[in-house]
C-alpha cells in the first residue's frame, strides 16, 4: 500500500501549531525544517504531518529557551541522518542543563512571590494573629541607635 502524504496549506499548519504564517516562513528561511517545504501549483507551500510533528518539537525547544542557532544545528543534525547521535545528545544535554538552571532560578522567584503573597494576605486579614513585615533589613544592618521601620514593597 502506498503511503499517503497529507498536504496542508500554510494557514492550516499555522492553525495546528499556533505559529503565525510569518513565523512559518521565517522557520523555513532559517533552515529549521528537516525536509524542504514542498511547493504546489502556483508555488504555494505544502506541508506534511511530519512537518507539523517536527514543528511541534521546534516550538517546545524554542519555548524552553533554545536559541535559534542551537535549534538550527539540531535540525542540521537530524537532516544529516544516522551517525551523529552523540552530537545530538551533547546539544540536548547542554540545553537540558540550561533549562534546569532556569527552573532553579524561577523556583527561587516563585518562593519569594509566595512569601510576599502570604505577607499581604496576613496584612489584609484583620483577624490574623501574625503581623509579618513586608520587608525588613537584615539584623546586621540594624544598630541600636537606628529605629526599625517597616518598608512595604
């Protein structure tokens, strides 16, 4: 049985992926597709389901912060085919380390935000037995002659 290749228009691919038509043209221009984008009568772009699946990978890698040059290199390696799995793995491990570090930084940010939410919830709760300060100087920064003030931010 012959394989049926789905032909999708640029508008259909934009709808399925959430990318704009402009972004799809940009991805093609930047060499991010694994296979060349086919053209139909009149030069209109035609995409396959494999193209949509590849774009999904690209979207996730970009959303995770992978720079375009790294994504382009990854696409080049995939395009080359078998024999470069070690280089693909190295590229993805490097990106994984960057994403892990970013998650760590974001977790620290989230901890602060959650603390601040708790502070303001306590301040707005008239029956709250605790009165946390929004921000207080470190103990080493306060000397006996300087009055302690609560700064709200």
